């Protein structure tokens, strides 16, 4: 690993311990932001993380050496293995954001925008959308909100096996730093949000598509213009201000031959919209619940054309 001022993020997949992943940052051989994700004792994990924050790798490795818990290993032992792998270049730095690729091509997809923690809205939408015979339901960010129903919403997402990405609020809720609005989210639920992808890649007919929430991705540590789909994200967020500045559309079209994706979904501005520029479809999602009622989007592929229908699913639900 190069010793420089660049902070690098790593994800290590463990063996023989409860948490399946350890996430950490290294800057100039100093350890930062250790997080054991997905299991184990959250209290002990947080104590270890706080104790090791800011220490040099050689000092950390001395502290972690020889600690066993089960299966001849332990969380500290797995962290030591992760640090050694990173130090000697056997563990590549992780990209600044996570991308999940839906493996099977689609022709009909149900799209759900900002839910704000409203599990009742999600329950109604799931039933309504599935009645239309869609192949998948995508929940595209800001799943959670300042709501007592966040826990129930996360439980429903897991139970129904829905594909979801992090919105800016979900990303903030997933962090371990205390926040007055977040005390009702336990570590298990925060870990669920933390492990959600920031970007979804999918295939619809002959077109590759991506979905992301918005510009917070550009502020993630280590974000690079060379990251997967960074060009598409930069053009939508920065150049066009989420397709609100039509004067730059010619410049956007000039950049599109370099795009990998030909369907681009985003959610930040909370307005439904569909723009077709050249061979690329840009789609903005509105919220799941608004004054007129509950709304979702039906994305359909017909030949080489992509169609979007905005469907009203009834009156707004409380909560």
C-alpha cells in the first residue's frame, strides 16, 4: 500500500466470526473509521473501533495479535488479517460507493421514490405494483425518514426481498455518529442501510441502466471521476442540475457517447420526469406519497423504446 495523504477505504470479508464484513480507512498508515458490519456484539465492536481510531498500523497490529474467540480466530484477529492484507497490497481499496448489478434482464419494473420511513405506504405500493405483473420493484433512496416506522419499513423491505439503494437520508442514518433523530434505529437496522448499494445497475432490453439517488454520492470519501458511472452521475447532478437546465442539453448530448448506461434514474429533486436525449432516457422519480395520492412509476421496454407511466395508487396514508 502506498503511503500518501490519500485516505483509502477497504472492505474485508471475514471468516469464522459473526460480522461478515469489516470496513476501515487508512491514511498515511494510520487507521481510521473501523466498522464491523452485519453481526456480533455492537457494543464491543464500537469500543474496539474507538480505541483504535487514529493509531499507526504497527501499533494496532501489536494490540490485535494472538486474540482468539471462536474457530481459532476473533474479530480482532480478522481485523489484523485485513490490515496486513491492505498494508502489503493484497486487499485492493474499495470504490467510494457501492454498485449492485441486478443479474437478470427486465422488461417491466416498478419504481418507488422517497418513502420517508412510511411502512404503510410501502405495503400498499407493493401490493398494487405486483398486481401489474412487474418483474422487479426498485426502491430508489430515502427509504427512511424521521418516523417511528423506520424499523417496520426495513423489516418489510427484507421480508419482501425488494431491491433498494441508499438515499442521502439513509446514508446519514446508517452512520454510527449519534444524532437526535436516529436514536430509534438500532445497530442491526443501521447495518442494513449501511450495506445497501449507492448505485443500482440493471439491464432492460438492449439498454443498460443505472439508478442512484443524487449528488451526495459525489461527496463520499474518495469519489473519483474514474469510478463506475461517475460520468453519468456528474452530468446529471452537476451539468444539468437534475435535467432542470435545458440550455446545457447539447453539451450533455456531446458527452453521452462516453456513457455506459442508456437509462439513468435519479430521485433527489422529488419530481416525476422523463427526458429522451439521443439514445438515452433520463428519468426522475417523485415521492411515494404526495397530496394527490400514492404514486409509483411503471418502467416498460417495448422494442428499443423505454416508456414511463406514473400510476396513482390511492389516497395518502398516514405515518
